[in-house]
């Protein structure tokens, strides 16, 4: 059954019969260079099983990405629940078989998953995280409208370095998109991207909360200045 459909792709649930095709990306050293190691056959099976359990528990997970024109399996993409600094939050992830890189498929699938997260699943915000060296995944996140939310892992001197707030308006849906970035001096290995949506009716309350955050943050900056950006 098709879960999501785009111009060139459709996404469906993974099944165990996908293990050989999925291993073309999850077991490929180049494709998995930002992971600790490529997956063996057992780990690929476990990956599929994990997503099958996610479908039942959350009504979403990583789905098989299929080329509509030829009905060819080219990878996975979807939304999984990840532990992010003590919270369980929705995260967009994807793995595309090397043969199909640089054709815009990851961006097309990830963008559709972002809209699905907001419009079907009702999540108010969606994350994506990568290692700092994983520039291709960071570019996909940026292309679908996500902004850097924070760096994390190794905090230096335990000081808040800067605070950025950016706004984007979706005129078609009458939605205000708010992205808050708490910048710190980190030497970490991962990035967060986040995309938050708030209705216009909540904007006044939201801005009040933002002002409180700004005031508290400036107290912690010990003479340094934060920056606010809007557009």
C-alpha cells in the first residue's frame, strides 16, 4: 500500500522481502561511511523488523522508496522516533542506494515526509540529525527548509554562546514557521535540524514565550549579545 506519493516516487511499508535490496545501501561501506560500520545481513533484517514494529506503534517509520516509472526499490526514507536529549521526538531519515545518488530522490522523499509529519501525523516540529561530516544529508535538510537547531555532544566551558530565532511564513497555509537555535561553543560530532510550525492564532503567545527565552538567555550570556533574525 502506498503511504506517500510524489512526482517520481512512492513510499510503502518495508517488508522482510526487501532485505536484499535494502542491503545494497545499508551494507555498502561508502553509503554507510557516517555510521560506525556497514550492516551485516542480520542487522539489515533487524532494521526492517524495527521499522515494522514502528508502523504498529507510531503509524510511521522508515518506508521503502520506490521509483514509480520502473517500480524499482532505491532505498528507505521516513520518520522515526529518536531520543534527543531526554525527549522522544520525530526525526526524518533516509538511505538511498548509491546508484541513485545526485538525482534529487532523497530531497523529494524527505520533503514529502516532512509534509506528512505535519499534515497527517500532526507533529508540531520535526527533526533531522547528522554527523558534522555528513554534508550530503545536511544539504538535503536545508533544501527541504530545515535550519540548524543546535550542535551537541561536547560543550566547552558550559556557556551559552548565541541565540538565533528565525521565522518563515507559509502564505498558502497561513502558517508561521519558527526555528529556534541555541548556539553553543561545541566540539561535537552531530548537528540537529528542526522545523517547527505554529498557527497564526498561537503567534502572540509564542512571541511572549520567545521574549522570555531571550531575556533569560541574555542574563546567561554574561555581556555577550544574541541575535534575532526574521524574514
